């Protein structure tokens, strides 16, 4: 009996110890923070700029115009300094010629492999993520991205995505749309897939566990962006349900200690109601600057913030 009692005491102590360690681990997580907001100037641009993406060398700022799904196209600008770019024009090769269409959400790895979401031939072909090779304002060798992360079900789209700097990991955002019953996406899920070859990614077996602290059925998620070291995952979310003037949109970040472990509970970095909507974070390769877009009184504009140093 004494042995059993002793074992019980040891078991309880182990539980307490594990709980304490877990609590300490959560408390010891270090989240990034960023300074004050600066509006990005894109010289000679006369329309909305949304869904920004900054190239790994920092020389190109990609974005799309108003994301209305009618005449949404991809464009790019070249860098003058961190907050000033020169508008160049459409990103050749990515945009469909006839309306209604959507070509949006630019993404690129360090080798110039370019990714974007397109409604080309949808719904006849349901895998709507595309890739090609970027070079000086042109995307060539265009193909659909294949893989088991594609739902291949009418109503479901790869709404957003984030490619790792080395091009080996795709953070995908599956979203279900039903205009009769939902305003915007009805439901979304974030996942992680690994590259098999130039055109194919396969969902990681532990994708769910990697993102278990992030995915929550109560939220709509989109615009994932993975940092260059694979340790910080940025995204936008809002509470599921009817979108009203009081709906809050949040830019969040979750972190982890190594590139194989699960991400932490997310931290909200910035939040705004829909009248001042903020969305779609993208990070420079050195992690020093975050760009995103904001709804202003007359259009959508790209904003930036510098990372606070410890």
C-alpha cells in the first residue's frame, strides 16, 4: 500500500512539474513587435494597392489592385527606399485578358519561383494556385500547382498562400465560398505542404499539429506569410459570422523555436474594424520590415512598420 501511495505522489508531482514547464514554455515565447505605421508611396500609381509581397532581395514590391474578383490584376513596383517605390506596370504573364477574373496574391521564393491565385477556367478546373518563373517584370513557364492540398471540390479555393524563402514549404489557405449562405468565406483552414517537384506539393503528415494552436473554427483565416527562417507565421483573421461595421480584422503572428516544431498561440499585432481594414502582411527577408495594406478614405494603400529591436 505504501508503494502505491508513493507512486501516486510521484505521479501527481510529475503532472505538476509538466504543467509548470508547459506554462513556463508559453510564458517564455518571444513575439516580435513593430513600431509606428508609415504609408508607402508608390510613385505614379493612381489606383488601389492590396495584398503586397516584397521580394527577398527587397527590389520588387508586388501587389494587386482592388480585390473585387471582376478585374483584379497583379502589378509591381521597384524600390527607391523602404517606404518609396516606382510603379512599373502589370506583371506580364500572370493576368487574364477578359473579365470577370481574379489574378492576385503574389508570392515568390529566393529562386524566382513565383506563385499566385487565379480564377483561370474556374470552376471547370478547381486547382486555382499557379506558379511560374519571374524575371524582370515577366512570369513565364506558367503551370497549375498540383497536390493533395487542393480540395478539388466546387466552392473551395486556395484563397491565399505563403511560400518559404527556400521554396520547400507552402503554407496554404483553403476557403469555402457560398454566396447564398455566407458573406465572404464560409470556413477556412491553414495547412503546410512540402515540395515534391517544380509543380507539386504534398501536405505534411503533421500539418495539423504544427498549426494546432492557430486553426480555430471560430475564425476566418487568410494571407499567411512565413518568415525567412521559418520561425514566424503571420496571417490575417476575423471572427466567423456576418461581417458588420464592428467586425475586427487582426494581423497576427505565431512563433516557434525551430522549423520542425508546432507554432505558439498567436499574438495579435494590429487590429482594426472594417472601415479601417488592415490585411495581408508580408515580411522582408531580414525580418526588419512588415508591409500590409490598409483601407483609407478613398482607396486601399500599402503601409509599413519597422521591427522593434530587443
